[in-house]
């Protein structure tokens, strides 16, 4: 394999309701992080997996993942971006492709990890999986009055893993001042092209209580 996958898993996950760090919430009896790492490890291109865990859980996460796959576990930071930066610091210079993958996208198929890595290998410095937007999207003012309807055909809902040439991701993080919700945003700010490849419904982000119910149903489908 020629790919490192960073898995930021240090978030509190408050939108899921009370119950501890989101990556450690159970889905069909196993933490989301276990589901996610198992699928990452099943992708043939993957040589190294680095997980950013909640600082208080680093040892517990090491023990949790030891039977799942060989992983490096570091303490995450206060913001997702910092968690990613700390994980990135563990990637040796000879690995040329780095993917960043949220633990919350626990059911992401290994095929999607491969297709993102392949697009980077084919020469794209930054690659993100994306799906068309299904809802009509409105722009509103602070009082919730509609300002207009956005042309849905030019919008994409983006997922992880997001894939990068190692040097491009490192440079984007080094230059990052503001906190963005995804790594491709940092690369965009740095003026580099980012391209989309088809995403997967299975790569949905488990964020709200309903998502856990949907994810459990998807798992039961096999
Ligand atoms: O909160 P959100 O769903 O956007 O988090 C996306 C991913 O980033 C999750 O896997 C979460 O654990 C991770 N994260 C992190 N460190 C933080 C905040 C979020 O690793 N400080």
C-alpha cells in the first residue's frame, strides 16, 4: 500500500445526544470507530492508519483497535483541524498519498477509499467524494427570511475520505489560519484544485440519533 489514512475521532459528538465521545458510541454492539477502522483496513492501498482519539481515551482506543487492525493512536485536539494536524505529524515522508476520514462515517465501503486514493494516484492533488444535493436549498437572512433559491445542480454534499498528495495536505495545514470543517477547504484556500469523485450513500455521517437507527438498518441489510 502507498496510502496513509488519518481518522479524526476526538470529537464530543454532542449532536448525537448525551453519552460520551461520538466515535465510541455503539452501533450494533461495536463502537463507530471500530466499524470505520475495520473498513479502512480492508482497503488494499492502505499502509498506515493514524487515529486521533479523545485525550483521555488514547490508551483505551489503542486496546480497542488492537484486535481490529494495526493502528497508531495519538491524542486529538480541541478542533477537528488540530486532530488532523496531530495525526498528520505521524505520517512518514515516503507515503505520498494521505486520506482524511471521519470516524463518524463508520460504514464507508473500502471501495470508496480505493477510488479516492486512485484519483490522487492518477495525478489529482486533492480529491473528495461527493453526492448531488437532494433537497431544494434556500439562502436566508438572519431573520430566516428567504433571500433566494440556490441552483441545486451546481451543489454537492461532500463526504470523507478526502484524499490528498501528502505535500499538498501538509502545506495546507501549515498555512491554515481559520478553522474549516473539512480538509479540502484548506486546500481550496491555498488555491489548489479540488476534484469530486462519486460518493456513497453508505459513507453518510452519523451525526444525529436518527442516523444511528439508519446505520443499524444498513448493517442489517448486510
Ligand atoms: O463534529 P463532526 O461530526 O463534524 O466531527 C467529524 C469528525 O471529526 C468526527 O469523527 C470527530 O470525532 C472528529 N473530531 C476530532 N477532533 C475534534 C472534533 C471532531 O477528531 N476536536
